[in-house]
């Protein structure tokens, strides 16, 4: 899973504010094993491809690239993973969410999954940082 495609990185400001390490963020082709079970591009496509298509994303990679380029909040999930969220205050109707975790061997974060959520719906996870 650590040898995937690099799409971005956790920058110094985010690392300092959140406790995340300043490392690249990668995604693997992945595997989809069913609902809430899998990782990477294959899992995102199988679980959330239809909703991404409705927002005119041509691919999972386009969604990942845009979300990593624009995320403006970081949440800590109950599973111990991190969520990079593009809330786009007033700019987007849907939050874009990527779930990442530190790879056990490689020096990187791996994208586990990603999806969208209507902007009016509150995120239940713990907000750790929001871009000023």
C-alpha cells in the first residue's frame, strides 16, 4: 500500500497545527472487499464512484487531487485515522473528505477512502485544525 502514487503532502503548517508528520500522501490501486472494507482507488470507485460522477469528477484521481489541493480542515476519526476535509466554506455544496493513515513501513500517509457529504451536515469527528 505504501508504494502508491504520490498526490500531495502534509505541509509544515498543517503538521505543526495537527501533530501529523510532514510526509507525502499516496494512494494505491487498492482493493475493495465490500462495504466499509477496503482501501485505495478501487475502494473509492466501488463505494463512492457514483457520487463523484454526479459532481463531475472524471476519475477518483481527479477527486483526490482537488481535495488534497484544497483541504481546509483536519479531523481525527474514532478509528484513529485522520480526515482531510475540503469544507470550502460557502464555495462548495458538498464537503470533500479523504481518510488517511500513516503507513506502517513507508514514510508516507496512505489514502484509505474518500467521499462527499452535503455541506449542511455536521461532521461528527473531532476537529483538530481548520485553516484560518
